[in-house]
C-alpha cells in the first residue's frame, strides 16, 4: 500500500510538471490530488515513526 502511494505521488508530480510547463490540462484537479497525496504520505511517515 505504501509503495502505491509513492507511485501515485510521483505520477501526480510528473503530471503537475507536464501541465504547468507544457499544456494547461486540468491544473486545479492535479494540484488538489497532489496535495492529498503528499498529506497521505506524510501521515504514513508520521504513523511509522
């Protein structure tokens, strides 16, 4: 499960970079999903510590 969250976060970062610099496609949705993924990863790190 943890690996899946990291994979999703990496895909969202790549999509965000692609959307920001190449073509504007659903930028707001990508930003929201990226923030949710980062929060989920941080909560996972905090729970393991």
